[in-house]
C-alpha cells in the first residue's frame, strides 16, 4: 500500500504542480459546500487537502499562489438573495490536526507578540458547530440585518428568514452597544434532522445528506415560511463591527452575549496552556457522540482582544484563532475507471471514477489522482480496491491501494501522450509534475474552460451565463473569446429561438452582460486566467499599477529581466519570480494582447478603491529593516498592510519610507544613497498614530 508522497520529499516542480491542483480542487469544493450546500466530500477529507496545501506552502513559501486556498474564504454568494457587504470580513480558520499543531499555535502567538516565557497565553476553547455561519447586525438594540458568510466579504441577505428563528433576538436585553454585529452558527440538532428527513421521505421528497446541509438549505429558502417550519437553532460565538463596550476579552464577550439574549456554547472553557487545551479537546472528542448536534472539532481563540487586534489576520484567517479538527474519515471502494480532465491551462488531471460509497454521511463517486506521478507512486490501477479519504468538503482523494484485493486482470495505467480533447501532444516539461496539452486555444477544453473562468463568480460574475450556456455558445460559434460575450446581442434572434429560451430570458441575459461592462480592475485581471494569478495577486497588481494601460506598459518593459520594471514587479510582496514569469508569458503571446485590447475597447474599467484612505501611509511603499524593539517584523508588516501601505522587500527609488531597527545594515545604506526617507520605530509609530 502506498500513500501520497511526503511533502518533505517533493521536488520544487512537484510542489508547484500540486499547489495548482489543490487550488483548483479546494475552490471547487468550497463552491459545493458554501455556495450550493451540496458537498461531495467530508470535512476530514477537505481539511486533509488544506493541511497538505499549507505544508507545501510552508516548505516553498515563494510558490504560494494568488488563488491559494490559504488566501480565500468560502464561495461567492448565490444569485437568489440580495448581496450584503460585511462591515468586517467573515474569515475562515486555520486548522490544527494534532497536539503538535496546537503547541505550534501557542508558540506562533508568542513569537508574533514577542512575549516572554513566563507570560501566560489564555485561549477560549469552544466546540466547532457544523452549520452555516451567520452575521447578525443590531442597531440601538434592534435586529436590522442578517447575512450568510458567502465569500467572506459579500454574503446573502437572509434577514427575513432569521427573524423566524426563536434563538435570534429581535431586540437585545441589557446595556448593549449602539452597533453590534454578532457572528454565530445556524445548525440543526440530530434528532430534529432525523425527524425532518422522515417527513421528507414520507412526502416523496429527497432527504438531506446531513444536518449541516439541512440547516443551510432550510435557512436559504426564498419563502421564509419554509424556514419557519424547520427546527433551526443558533449558537453565538463571534464579533464583527461594534460601537460600544463588549468586554476586554472573548470570555467577557461570551458572558455579555448571554446577558443580551443569545445562546452560547455551554461547553466553552478558558484554557491557560497547550496541555489544558489538548486535554479539553480529548474530553470533547470522547463526548462527541452524545451531543445533540454535530461538531467537527474545537476552536481555540486568544482570549485578550488587544492581543487579537495586534495579531490581526493573514489572508483568509485570523492569526489569533485556530480550529483543531477531528480525524479524517475513510472508506473502501472499487476504482472502476480513470478519466482525464483538461483544465484551462492545458493541465491533464487524472480522476478516479469510483463505485459510489458513503463517507461521513456523503456519497462519494469521484476522487482526484492529482497527476501521473501520483498514480505511479500509489500504483493505482483500474479495478483496484482503494481507500478513499474525505477530509472536508472538497473532492476526495485516493489515499492508498489495497493490494491484497487487486484483481489479476488489473493493468498499470498508461497516461496519455496526447490530449483526449483535441489530440495535440501532451508534453511534460523538465522539472514539472504536470503534463500539458500543447494545443492552446485550438483545444476546445482549454478554450471553454477559459471562458467559464471569465464569467465565474469571482471574475465577471455574469448572472444567467453558466457552464452549460458557455459550452453551447462555444460549440455553435457564438463566442470564441471573452470579448464575444459582449457582442452576444448581435445574435439575439438566434438565442430567442433556442429551446428553453424566450424573449424575456434573452433580455435578462443581455441586461446582466451590460451590467458587467463596468468592472473593477482587479476582477478583470483575475478573469484573464493568467496562470498563478488568483484573486489575491490580482488585487496586488491592481493596487500597484492602477490602470490597464499602465500595467500593460509596465509588463512590456518588464520583459527585460534586468530592468527596473522587472524588479518592481518581483518586489511586490506576494509576487515572486515564478508568478512574475507567468504574467510576462501571458503578455508575450500576441493572441492574449488582442484579447486584452478587445476587452479594453468594450469595457469601463474602474480603478481599485483606495485601501485605508484615512491612513497617512495608504499607497506608500515601506521597507522594514533591522531588529525592531516595540513589535516583531511580522506585526510591523501586518500593521502597515492593514493601513493600505505596500510592504516591499528591497529598497528602490520608488520606496517612500524605510523603517530601521537596530543593525539595519545594507537596506539603510541603500536608502541613504537613494535619498529615501528613513524613519525610526518611534517616527513610524507617530506617522501611523500608534
């Protein structure tokens, strides 16, 4: 039996290829879980994928992708509800899988805050409810708005549905803040879930797969009366925007939530060491089966709010909290066949088609095999009995082969040398784990996948133009490249004659397309589908260059790898040489330049919004050097970025400030040579008002 290659043994090329695969798979399953309430894998499988992604990124930090799962939360909201932009982002959580991870969490907090060995770090531990994350906004004590998490920035307005729940106070009791945004989890108890499914089966309706799906499906009903008829509960645990006193610690805040009329988890405890925390985890794990609701782990939060503020966030997750998840669930089944999928960058990805098996309450019929090396390492063959692991709500993975059950007829799988879609050669470049179709835009799979990406929710988000429509329009020659979408009106008569379409649906589609003729610069960048350029990198590029013409001009100049433009691109914190090379490769292709010019002629591209416009350092480029005394380097960088500054790793003529600590060294000398303003820590603190 063989398993995945240890992350410590991965080559750089293998790591890069696997990070690309993980980004695709996790994004897909985030959408299944958060956007559709229809997961295909268990929490444990999902978490295993994220854990592997984090481990590879920790070993190869310069390979972290823009679309990395470590930089994003959830999925975009569906079109069925009005959208709500959260006043404070609803973040996801990093994961711990064993006691060592918990000890590391405590150690990271200490290092970031620069705490002495004798200073205690208190955390509040709460069982992690497996439900739907919700934000509840109160003004002057009255409930005014409720929203789902969505993608962490924008969620769905489900206020009317939440008002039907008895656990959601319509008015707060006691001395509550004038503005209070409470975060919590809507869930369904096990007994209520079983009763609901019995009723659905008796009436001929399909049962829900698990209580989490039942809770999410019940809350996200367009008819509030359906929600009112479902046995939904709420546990409050988090804090968003507020104006007033909520307490100095999370423990105080929980006590205040009770006083204001909310239900909080009675099993929450205050822990003062890793040993106490791990002991509580074991006790909760042992009692898990006796609880009246599903939990998938225990959440640990640094208790002091002032420390939480200093720790801040890293991309999608806070540094001051972590979820200690329960182990992955596994099952045996038969791998009936292996098929090859072709992605928008030409990558050939093998997929295991399984005899359906239930893992953690969800039926699994497909699992990723990653790449041809993974197939060879695990010695996977069609007909094998395999162990499938589901580690979260993403596509499952084949963990190992049960060789003792291998049928005599099973033969080693031969990975194709040609693209199954267009027949072009599929080549594997030296040092890469991925084999790619060389057909480029003549390959229908790549062309269609790129168009699908262009209209996806995180890109242009064109309502009514889904996967099936893109495939059909491409087959019929109505669209060949992104700009053709904005010329679909020329085919209005033909569209109205299509089966399932009518004049009204065509008009709605055209209206949705017209609405997207004005697009934020960062969305356009992401929509172009440049390899390794996800949402986070797209935002970095948009902030750095401001407009499409300026970006295009800078990328033309950056083709000279010795020039200032190349250094400016690679000096952006978060864009290394590998990502920069893929961006330049995109701009070297004449067809891509034609696509960009076509879009520019049809669109109004809005400049990126200023970040922290009130800050004195918003838009400024800052370099930190030397040993800082009042804060750690990580804290200094996080603070600067939160105020809208750009943190660079080297000093250039475009640097605005160099903040020096002791033993500043060459960067301070470089700043003097270039006449860049040098600040002490005290100067920096005065500048940012800290």
